[in-house]
């Protein structure tokens, strides 16, 4: 049964490795053991450049290969000089159906992936989860996105006091 596996390749060589693998599969006559070989890419909208949409790799440095895992297929893929390794090492684990569906949804643009983890805005209430003020609740006064720092007003002994915290020390 064919399953989806992930291989790590040298970044920038994804398309070249894909073409090379397809050629080697033909030469070895193993077409029935291999399915699709994908370079996961999706449409990216740009508001600042002339060409509004362009294809961009979702997982640079990785290929998805639909294949039946046998000794021959493993060797054929692993022996490529630009492939570092299968994810999972000596006994690679296939992707679950849920992971495969998520990747395909991302490629079709149905799943939005944001560069920013969470957005903080002045005036929002946050729960402090780390540091000496853990367990306190405060109001964001200032956000520094470059340094990923927040100035949060916390009530200590009945008086509002500014506390500087990292993004990872607070929860919304």
C-alpha cells in the first residue's frame, strides 16, 4: 500500500531532486511502487509587488513522496546525493491521513498559515504565564514586535505597575 513519506533535501534543490527521482524510478522500472512526488508549494499573495500571486514553497528543503516502502524503494530514494534523509530515520514513519489532508489544504490555499504566532494590541488583557508575575492578569500598554516584548500594567499592592515581558510569557 502506498503511503506518503517526507524526505529532507538540500534547500533549493527540491525541483531538481524531484526530476532526478522520477528519472531513476523509470530507469529501475519501479513505477508501480511509486505514486506522486510533490514539492509542497502554494499561492502567496503579495500586496507590494507587481505580480500579485506567486508560487512559494510551503516546506523548503522537503519533498513528499507517495510510495510503497520496500528495501528497493528506500534505497532508490536514500541513495540520491541531494537527499539528506527520510524523516523518521532508519524506519521512516508515513504521514497520517490527517497530516496529508492538512498539507493538501495548505497547498490549495484553504488553510491560512500566518508568520505571526499571536497578535497583541495595546489595551488587551493578558494572563501572565511565566516569570515572577506568573498567575497575574494585566493590561497591555506597549507592544514591541521586533524584540517580541510587551509592557504590561499589573496591579501590585493595589497600584498599577509596568512590567516588561516576552511574548512567550503571556497568554491571551
